[in-house]
């Protein structure tokens, strides 16, 4: 009898079928959770909450940058911010009130740090620089 004939004639028992199904299910779960990106409901909830908080902080930081640069004394404030140590810049932004919005007692978590990072690499818009130069000439 050849190997092909033996394979065709083989009929597994119910126990073999049962344990094969259990093994395949376990192997599928191991592969899914290890490499497939599957997560439990608790982990998914934590990830969604963290993503929501990060999105809120990013939005607040973008508003902060806009408010900061739109202020009449933006050039002086930006110079002060850039003089601060990098680890103190978020406190400078919080104290200035740029990340505390209406009806909020506390600033949005993480927004001050993101705002300070964006502002540290920002330059004043051309209109603000021209206004500051004109103001210096008048004085």
C-alpha cells in the first residue's frame, strides 16, 4: 500500500477530531494575540481612552499655538518662551493661560507640553513681525 492510499483510507476517531479542533482553536488564539494584533476588551478600552486624550491634547495645543501667536505681544512672549529651559516651557504656557479654556479650572492634560514644543520651533508670522517693527519705529 502506498502512502497516498494510506492517507485516503485513514479515518480519524472522534477523539482525534475533538483534540485536533481544540488544538487549532488554541493555536489560532496564540497567533492572534501574539502577532495578529488582537486585544482584550479592557486593553481596547484603555487604548481608545488614551487615543481620545491624546487627540484632545493635540487639539488644545493647536488652539494654544494660534492664541499665543495671535496675541498682541506675541513676539515678546515667544522670545521669553525660547529663553526658558525646555523643561519649564510647559509651565510658562500654563501660567500664560493659553491652554486653559472657558469654563475649565485646569488646563487640558498634555496640551501645554505639545504647545510649548510647537511654539519653540515656530517663527512669528510675517504680519506680526511687521507690526512689531512698526511699533519699534514709532517708539
